[in-house]
C-alpha cells in the first residue's frame, strides 16, 4: 500500500465504516430495499460524476470515461421503475486533488458493489453493482493518485473531498433507508 493510499484509507476510515454500516441495513432480498439502495447510490453518484466531468477528471485518470457508472445505475433504476428527481450540480469546479479524493471513493465503492451483488436475486437488474472493472484499474488509479498527491496540501484536499463524498452517500442512504423502514 503506497503512502497516499494509506493516508486516504486511514483518514476516511470512520466515514467509510458509517456508510458500510448504513447500507448494510438495506435488505437486498427485498425489492423495495434494493430499489432504495440503488436510488441512494444514484442520488450521490450522479452529481459526483457530473462534478468530475466538469472538472475534467480525464486529467487525473485518462480512463475516466470507462470508470463512469451513471449510465448503468440508470439502467437498473429504469428496470425497477424508480424515477429520481433531477440532481442539482454545484457550480464550483473541483481541483485535481478534490477529484482524486472523489475518484478514490467511487472506485472503492465499485469493489464493494461486487460483494453486494451476491445478495441480489439473480432475476433482478444488477448492472451497477456487478459492473466489471478489470483488475488493473484499481492499482493504476492508486498509482496515479500517489503521483498527483505528493504534496501534503494536495493530499489533504483529496482527503477532504473523499470524506465529503462519503458524506453524500451517507446522506442519501439515510434518506432512502427512512423510506423503506
């Protein structure tokens, strides 16, 4: 584990644990819970991806278009008949360091999604949770972040953005869990 990854992991550990605990409360064998989990993820993911697009995430990782998952979560939501309100995106364009922190969280959630997909009935849509990521993409992203975040200030900006990203998922998860509880 490189130093940047270690710092991001340690500094976001509490937020990550809160989000994992929250989302574990959704019963993925119940259709309403599954739909709510996807809606919560979309509510957080789609505006973050829009910010990454605005900021030019391709400058952080050239394979940004392959990492996007907004279209696959929309496929699942459409199949489940879930309609979300349109999301507002902030006007502030994130720095490269902030985008690095956002990408760290989004790509980490993809890894966790594969495990969640195992709990979803096979006849339900799971393009989002089961979206494939070649094995080389996670370590390549971590290597890119290590190069980009070599200065303490940029690393701390990434940590802040990563914690804010976890916060978006936590807020959306709390909202949608209340709707199915």
